[in-house]
């Protein structure tokens, strides 16, 4: 718990508590966890315990939202955003589901959930942001995919997290803040350890190139044993272009 704040955002580390599945199935009490965190804080547990407690608070916050606003199950908390006309390209959605978008951090995240029934929390935010704001797919499609594949699926938490990422929730990420999948990858998986675990085809890429392997020259690709478009897909979209398209969609119905 003491190192939770510093380690929880890095998917290659064992930083999270991994207790979400136990909370989901009731094999541990949230009151017990909150009490443990509070006691740790009183005993000098520091920012790690405080951050851990704050995450439990977020979980209960989403329970409260679902209780008082059950419409969020099928609709945006901010009703104006239900007017967004998502393009919903099925081929792009299927590429996201399969971990074949050409963006390594997104693809590694999707392969993790597909193979294990779990996805690291930072990666849930990155994958959700990418689906909604890079691929312009309705957040409800992604929410359902997570519901079908996560062992720790919880309706309130899943809905709240997706609406946060999609900028449609009560506590939303502002619509004009859009995760850049490459910079997120460089920041939270700097040496590419997590990417290599789930994308072995990129294992020989160096730590600088693994976040955007399409930037490698043809010779460098051959040297790394991964020809883009053959061994690993080229990016299905251009992030810079899609970012502008996402902004236009939100501006058209600005809440």
C-alpha cells in the first residue's frame, strides 16, 4: 500500500492491489479495505494509503451515481452528448477488439483483457480513450466489450470509467483532453516491457521505437524482425487527424 501511488500507473509493475475481482464477488468487504487504508494513514502510511483510499471512494461514487441516475446504464450522464453521431466504423471496432490497431500500447492492453480477463487500470483509460476519440466509436460499444470480458466487471464502475473517458460523465475527462496513445505508452511503459509481454512480434524493437514502430525505416524493421503491414499492422488511423475529428463531434453538441 505504501508504494501504491508511485507504482499503480505502470502496467509492467505489480502496482495495483488486484482486489477488484474480490470486491466484485464480495469475497472481501470494502469497509475492511477502507478501514485498513485509514489505519495506515493514521500510522504514517503516507500518500500511498491516501491514494488507495481515494480509489475506493471513486468506486463508491460510481455506485451512488448509478443509484440516483439509473439512466446512465444506456445514456450519457450529460444528456447533450447523446446527440453525438458516432461514425461507429465496425472494422475499426473489430481491430480494437482484436488488438490490431497498430498502436502497441492499445493492442497490448486489448490482448491482456482477451487472454486474461483483466486489464490494468491505466490501460483501461488509454484503451477507452482510443476507441472513443481516435476511432470515433460510441463508448457504449466499448463498455459492453469490457462487461463481456472482465472478470472484475462491475456495472457502476465500468459505466463510470467509460463515461469518464468518453467525456460524457458527471466527472468527465474534458472533451478537449484526448490521450495520445504514443506519449501515454512512452510515459507508462517506457522500456516497452508490458508491450513485449503481449506483442512478442515487437520484442526486438528498441525501447524508443516500440511505442511507434511504423516510424522505423524498412531496414530497421527488417533488423527488428517486424515488417509493418505484414508482421504487425500499420496504424488504422492517424491520431492527429482523428483528434481533430473528435473535437468537432463534441463541439457540435457542446454541453
